[in-house]
C-alpha cells in the first residue's frame, strides 16, 4: 500500500506533480499554498487512486478534485467531436454545477479544457449544441445528466474520472437511484472520487459498491483542549458572497479595532480588500508573501505605533508574525481547515488581553463552523450582519465615548469664553447638542445606510454541535411526501404553495433541487413536501420563507414558471 504522508511543514503547489499550465493558473489566481484537503487528496488522485474525502464547502475541495482531473486529461487526443467527456462531476444543485464548472474552467483554461455545466430548469438546447461540439468535463446534477443519457446526447463510455461532490446532499435530495444509474453507464475501471461533508451509512454503501480501495481523507478530527484555546470573543457573521465587502466594512465600523489582521484566501483578495478599506477611511496595508524581512518589519512597526490600523494578509504572508497590540483577527472567509482558524485566532487575546475573532461565512460554509466548534470545543455565536440601526447606535456610542474621554482634560477652561458667548443667546442643552453633532459628523457621521440582507441559517443542535449530525438516514420518501395538507405547519416552519405538481412531472428531488439551488437553503432545512396532481406544498423555515418565495418566483421549475405563495389557512 502506498503511504501518503501529510506534510507537517507548509509547502507550495510546486511540491505537487501538477502540469506547469495548472501551476501557472494557480499562481495567477493568487493561491499561495494548497489547503489541507488539497495537500492530502491531490497526490493519491494523481496516482489515479479512488478517494473518499470528508470535506465541506470552504475547504478547497473543488480544486482538490479538479486539479488532478485536469492533470489527467489527454487534451491532445480528446478533441474529436464525438469522443464524449473524459470526466464527469455530479453535484446536487444547479448553483454548485455552475460554481464547479467555473472553477474547472478557471484552473484549466491554459489547457484549453472544454467544460459544460448541465442542470435542470433551463432549456436543453444550448447544452445539446455544446455536447455536439465535444466537451472534456461535464459538471451536472444527476437528474439532468440522466436525461441526457436517455436522449443519447451524453455518452459516458469514455469517462475516466467520476466525481460525486457533496454526496450526502445528493442522497438527501433523493438522487441515489439516479447516481446508481449514471455510474452503471461509466466504465468499471474509472477513477471514482467522492466528497461529502458528512459520512452517513449510505455513503459507506456507495463507497463499498462503487469505489475501489479508496484512500480515505478526513479533515478536522483532532480536538484542542479547552485550556489551550485563547480567551477570545468569537463571532461569525453569515452573509451572501455578493455582500461580503459591504459586510466587512460594516463589521469593522462596529468593532472599531485598534489593530487588526484581516485574513484573505488569495493575493488578489488581499489587494482588493486593502484598496476597499483604504477607500473607506481605514489605514490598511497589504502584507504580501513577497515582502522582504525588512519591509515586513516596517509594516509591523507602523501597526505597533498606530500609523496602520489593519493588516490585510494571507496565511502565508502572516506566518510567524507576533504582534502584541493586536485586538482583532478578522477572517474574510472561513479558513480552509479548523486548525488554521485556531492558529489565526491564537494571535489575539495574548497574556490575558481582550481580543476578538470575527469570521464572515457564506451560508454554505456553516458546516465549517461546526467543524471549528468541534475542534475547539467552544460554541461560536452565529450572528447576522449588523443593521443600519445597529451601526448608527454604535457610532453614537463612539461619539459619547470620545466626549467622555475628554471630560477630564486639563485645558477645558480655554473654551469657557466660547461657551459663555453661546449661552448668552442659546440654552446650554442646545449648544451641547450642536457640539456633539459637529463632533459626530467630523468622525464619520452615521456611516452608510444600506441594509445588508440577512441570510438563512441552518438549524443548530443544542450547544452549537455539528448540524451534520442531525442528518437522518431515512430515504426521501419517508421524510417527505407524508400527507400534510390541512394540518398546521411544524413550529418554526412555513408551508408554501406552488402551482405545479405531478402532472408537470414534478418529483420531490426537483423541489428540493429548486429550493436549494435558488435560495441557498440546505436540503436539510426543507421539511415535508407533498406533491398533488396540480400543486405542491412544501415546508421551509419560517425565517427563510419570504426569501424562498422570492427566489422560486424568479426560477423555472421543470421548465415552467409556477405560482408561489404561502399556503392560505383553511
Ligand atoms: P471550495 O471549498 O472548493 O468551495 O473552495 C473555497 C474557496 O477557496 C474558493 O473560493 C476557492 O477559489 C478558494 N481556494 C481553493 N483552494 C485555494 C488555495 N489553495 N488557496 C487559496 N484559495 C483557495
């Protein structure tokens, strides 16, 4: 058996035997080093081994399977129009199909890779056209891939790698049979890669039946003793990707850190955020991996003496930094491994000082938060991004604090003359209020006034444990489809009515796919689904109901626009 040792020392991508075109793409994207899952999965995948990986969104799992898959493509030979795809990636939702396909394109563009996302809910014509011209990698949802196989428009006989991404979600959505049927169309000697955030028994069954002696990779198994964790206030703010820059600004405005590191994933992100934060009035500096020790020392000096407030850095650039003054660590993304989180936040709260660790997480990354909680054995508060009202209240509080700091100043008497003159004509309270207003506005005023939309949260078990543990192993038909009309929705749930049903060919997995894909809700958040001939009732968490309605109204389900509203009480 081949051993795949985990490197203790960080190393760059150059340590992996990837084609130069791929290494160049990674460096162009500003990736400085592989994430732990990449470090562990890429070598065996390059050796064409099967890999069974437990990894959630945010770990870098997409690149972990995409890079070896691209590395193995025989692109010089594969350009015959009817050669069929060499790799197939199955994903649970349309959103993920698009993301993964963009990632494959991004990494493989110098290789000239042709990748096609295929998913339901959109006209099939464009997909047919692309398939006719030939594609190397198909990234699709199981339902639509099976449709294409049925029509004879995708031939999987030449597939050499199959990836099942977010396999637990696919099973939750009722795709087990579709996956079986698709795998049956692929050659037995294919390489099979399975990534799943949780490992329920049904995943093991798939692994046993369809994988050949897989290398198993499990992230975040270790735990940290409670005493080893720094005493730091930890918060996670849930925010959609599009609103992250605004959310970062808002959170920093509220926290008003004296000295903070903002951690990013890539060099590109470091540059973008440094610019954004400077534009917002912060004194921010980028900390690059490429800086000499001298330059680093100077940056650190500026942070220590207060000339710089924020350092924007990647993990690599910040390695070895020791800054006593640091009050805040801000993770612009959830770190790719729980251990990295612990390492980062260990930079604050030293020697009994107060410190705060703030993390911006996309809704899909909530599992990573659970993994961090498991590692640290500490619950982390998940909060929505502060509202405009929160910001205004905080700004006023800051103004009050600033005034209070000056109450004991020795030279206040200098201004008695000014006060005297003003109070000849105005009452004292009005004068004081005007002075407060002036100070408040001079220090930035109320700040911006655009609300940042809050997002749906996955339900959490008591004590903030892994939501993945809530996973049940019942099949979709046991979980869904129980008679529901006429009885009240479960507590905390809202029941939605959709004017589409069996007659339009709607299946529970279509419904789950549409909701998960369009609204970002996880399959686990969706309650019972009852499909009648002409309509469907589905339960979703009450707090997400309006967002789901709005998303479904924009979407097409089984090729149609459907009426979507809350179920009217009888
Ligand atoms: P994933 O877990 O695959 O959804 O990836 C999460 C994010 O991390 C994506 O935005 C990737 O572009 C980014 N990413 C993946 N690998 C790396 C890496 N080695 N360095 C920096 N960013 C990465």
